[in-house]
C-alpha cells in the first residue's frame, strides 16, 4: 500500500483546482477505497448497482458516490438513496425513471447527459443532435425531480491522439451549445465529465471539469 495515497496526492497537486477528481473504484475492495479516503479523496465512481449499494452502506457517510456505468431503469430505485450524481443518463426513458423514482422518495437528483461521440458503436449515449433536441423539448421544465448539471462523454479507445482530441472537442462544443440555450437559465449546468487514466490530460486541455480515473489510481481491475 502507499501507492493509492501517492496517486491521490499526485492528482490533487497536478490537475487544475477547478477540475474535480472522481476516483473510479469499481471492482476494487473497500480497503483500497479507504486508502484513497484517508488521503483526502471523497468522490468515488462505481459502475455496477449492487457493488455501489454494498460499498455505500458500509463505508463512511461523507463519501459522494457517482454512478458512471450503464444504468438499467429497473435498477434506479436501488441506487438512488446512495448516489449524488448519475453520469450515465443515456435515454429519455432512463431520465423519466430517475425523475419519477426521485419524486417517490422526495429528492432531486443531479444527472449528466451522456454523449456518444466515439467511433465505437457499442458505447451508450445520445448523439449531439439528439441531446440538443431533447433538451430543447422542454423536458426539464416538466421533470422537476432531476437537475441536469452537465454532460459526460468518452473519447474513442484509440492510440490516435488527434482522434481523442477531436472527440473531446465535440463533447465540449455540445456542452457549450446547450449552456448557451436551452440551459442558459440553469446556473448549475457546468460540468463536463471527460477524461480517464489514459487520456485525462487531453480531456483537461479540451475543457474537462471532472475526470474519472480508475486504473491509474487503483491498478488494473480483475474482472
Ligand atoms: C471504468 C471507467 C472509467 C475509469 O477508467 P480507467 O481507464 O480505469 O481510468 C471512467 N469512466 C467510465 C465510464 C468507466 O466505466
């Protein structure tokens, strides 16, 4: 041990202060999370609902849990009491479910709209056009129990840095377009979640405000 806390300190001293670090702890045990916690880290990202619930119910209360994986509508109810931000809203149906389940338990849930710009066609998310028309449709005036606080996206999984940068720029451009209108009256719409272990520097250079780092902090995952 010692490696994880060194990494947390490394990120805190190198990423700009306006960029938040999400430590992606999926598939890693509670002890690894506690080492990061003891180094001051409070935001952790998980991608499986059962794992998030079991970790959140046994680890310190001041941890902010972010859900970053593909979320099925029938799992929303299970995780809602534990999450502070859902990064991966990739369909109108999921958005409506988060709203109605949030209403049911009397809360308002912060969400990010997931954009698909990468070349892989297996990735989830809205296209830039879909996200613009969904947001312009007035849906957020209708859904009172979700607050869109920004966008999330991934770059193509490639060694071609110019393609990665192109993807991040597309995410940033879409965010800017939404922020100008129809989100101009939503002062909380300010998060651009992009950048992982292999590409966070490019993401920050392209305007990321939140990076999601897993393997570089915790080591390789054993799936
Ligand atoms: C696993 C995961 C990450 C972290 O990826 P690393 O390459 O391990 O840093 C970030 N974002 C999402 C959506 C993930 O599923």
